[in-house]
């Protein structure tokens, strides 16, 4: 199910629990393209929250996302990396992306089985469990 977001300041925001529909057992999402602004987060275990930072005018070279379930509710986990005009690369957990000029191409791969996230005390967080 390929799709693309065109220019004009379209936002690709990932609010907690965002999911394309409750009838999807699970899915993988990949993508690449140009974004005007990316807000990435690095998880701070001491705070139990993401430390955010904003980056502008990036070529997203890799975007990966899983759509799964956690405690019976939809759960999204997204990461991306991208390079700027000086070819430095940044990345992290996606908190928000805004497309301006150019496009962001996204491909969704639906899975027939349900993926769940469960607490793993050994890592101190949620881990994706595959069927």
C-alpha cells in the first residue's frame, strides 16, 4: 500500500497510540524522502521520557515503523535517520515529521498475524513479541 505525502507543509505526526485502524493485526511501515522539519527523540531512561530535538531540511534515508498492540490498544514505534545539506546524519525515535517541498514516500506492509508489545523487566521497557 504505497503512499506519498507531497509538499505544502503536510505534517506526519505520531501521537501516542496512533494506528491506521483497529482491523489491522499488525503492519510494517518504511519510507524515505524530504522533510522540512523532523523532531527526533532519544529515550532518557532516568526520566522515562524522550529528550526531543528538531532538525530542518533533511533527506530521510530510512524510516521504519511497526504498528502493533500493547495492552489491547494500538501501539506505534517509529525510527528514522536523515542527512542534511552538509551530509551529517541524525536520527532517532520519530516524534513528528513535516513535509514541505518534495515528497515523503511511505510503504505499508500488512501482516496477517497480530504483533504485541509486552513489558520485559530485563530491558526495562516494552518489547515487540512476534507470533
